[in-house]
C-alpha cells in the first residue's frame, strides 16, 4: 500500500473548485515534487495534506491511517514554508525547539534532538543567534531543522528556495537531496520551477487547473510527455511547437508536413481512439537540444536568427522559422552566429514529438 494515499480529493473556495478529484499515491522515502504554473493548485494540495485547508470531499491516508479528519498536529507531518516563518525574538535553538516545548518534551530530550538536527544541517555554531543575524540560507536551514526535530512521517516543502539567490538555490537543491537520503525521509515538495523538479524529484506530479496532467519520473516526463501542456512545461528552454498536418500513415510512422516547412516521418502511433487521417491538424514538437545548428539530421528547418544568448559553454539561438514561428536552438558555446543570419538547422525525426488537435501525444519510440 502507498505510504501517502490521496483519493478523490476536492477543494472549493466558494463556488470555485481548485482541486478537482485528485488521486495520488506516494511511496515511503520517495521525494515527490508538485509542479505547475501559478494557480494550478499545487500549494493548496500541499496544505490539504498538512491540514491547513479542509477538503470538500475525498480522503488522505498516511502510513495506512486516515488523517484528513485530524488537526495538523496529529497528522505526523512537518511543513517548511516559503518565508521561513521564524520567530524573530527567539534564538535559533528556541526556534528549532518551539514545537517540542509545546508538546511538553523534557529539556534533555529537546536538547538532544535540536543538537542532532543542527549537526546534520551544519548550524550547531548558530544556535544562540537570532534570525536577523543569519543569511537567507542559514534561515532556511533553521526552518528545516525545526521540521526535522519533530521526526515527522512526511516532510512538506512549500517553495522553500524561492527567496534565495540563484547560486544559493543550486547549493540548497543539492543539500536538500542529500538530506532526504540521510534521513531516509518521505518528502513532498512544491515548486513552480521545473528545473528544481527535474533535478530533485524521484517522481513529478504535474498539475494544471486543479487536476493532475501527468505523474512520472523526471526523464519519463521529459521524453514521453502525455500532452502539449506537459511537453511545454517540462524542459528549459521550452519545447518548440510547429503546426503541421498529416500527409500519410504507415507502419513506419506518421508523415507530416510542417506549415511553411518540410515533410518528415515521425516514428510514432496516434493516441488510442484518434484517427490520424490525411490532412488532420497536428503539432510537431522539437526540444532545443534536438536541433542541430550545423544542419545534421534527417530533415531541416530554415530560419533567420533574431537573438543570441551566450552562456559560456552553451549558446541559445532564437530563430524565426517556418511560418514565422519562433524556434529555439541549443548550440555549442562558440558557434559563430549573429542576429540577422540565415540558418538551416537539422533534426532527427526519431526525436520529434507529435500531438493531435486535442493536444494528446502520439505514442513514440523510446528515443533519446
């Protein structure tokens, strides 16, 4: 049985249904990331698990016990908030021990738990400081330490890195991933940053409009998105989308003609119940890293460069491609390209994605 099980969960604010019948299983010691755009319901779903919001219907179980009727303190969860939520007048030690003191643990046990957590987080030398004397990263460690000392069944993180600078975010991503392994903990993590989701998660839950679009391992979602929304959300920069139409189908795949561009055969099969009839409108998807700036590949796209972003070892080229559509190309860092240059980029048809007029993905070979 799943360690955390959510069944038919519904949440309404007034007449607006923000969580719409969600079903989800999370395994013990799994790092699960809820990801999606602002307003998709990911934080609301996390707060429902924490008990900070009450569901209109549905159930939540943790370790085989139904917890949705219980208050937050009885659910066996600990939450780390985006804004740290530290008491400014308390020391680090007092902040970390606050929940234990409320629970009336004896002083010796409290000290042992706080010192153990501080050692894991490398903040043992900060226990006498006030939050105003700490950096952003140190404050985040204190907030995490306050959760660790409670020894919860499930850790809940609500965009904990969003207030940190870019360099510290990368460092904290690595530390959080290592911490999960060290604690052998079950963690549920909310972010709008799909890079965080891809680099940290065992399992990603993509939410949109209060429903789950897809659940899977990071590379499963990257290589086999279920629909246009997931394909466009997972991956940075985003997948290129080009309108096309079906020319013919065969055992080798689906031949399509890109609007204003070439024909190509995509080795895939239409979604179940969908007919890929001749002339049917489809969308061809190509990731920036699937396009070759040297023109190598099975087929080619012509375009004009209108912007160049040089990042050292990598360069991103932005083209106006077929039909005036924007096309992003991942190129070597030292490529000689400037705005205004005409360019032909190549691609392997096995790396194409194809979506029907409803946005559903065609089943494709496990290409890389």
